[in-house]
C-alpha cells in the first residue's frame, strides 16, 4: 500500500511539473491576429505600421517550436493566396523592416515542412 501511495505521489508530482511547461499550439487565428495590421503595407508599400511590426515580433516569439513555425508558415501562405494584391517582395522584407531575424525566406514557395 505504501508503494502505491509513493507511485501516485510521483505521478502527481510529474504532472505538476510537466503541465506548466506544456504549450498550446499556435493557431491560424493567432497568426492572423498578429499580422492583420500588415496587410495594407504588404499591398501598397511605404513603412509598416508600428502595430504590424509589434505583431511580427510577437508572432516570432510565439512560434518557438518547429510545429508552431510550420503552422505560422502555412497560415501565412494561405492568407497570401486569399488576400489580393500582396506584394511578395514586401512580404519577404517585412521581418527585416521590423527588426526580426528569421533563418528562412518569406515566400509563397517556401517549403513549410
């Protein structure tokens, strides 16, 4: 009986330690929310609004896991196909304009895998 209590205690302890470290997966809704203020810039150019760059930086911070980065990539590609007038060159340069360094090219042809 004491052994069972010890095992149950260890399982509970593991659950308490691991649960706070678990993260929620990034969603397309979150990606859209962070980047919505960039659409006008991506269509017309000029300077990206502060809210756009804040969103780009937030999205970069949120997409820490491989799965989250893949999700963000796919969501952005889908958005680029469905929103008319997006300039691919402006999209490719947006992270740098916002002071964000990413190790891959922003492009509709980027392999998100």
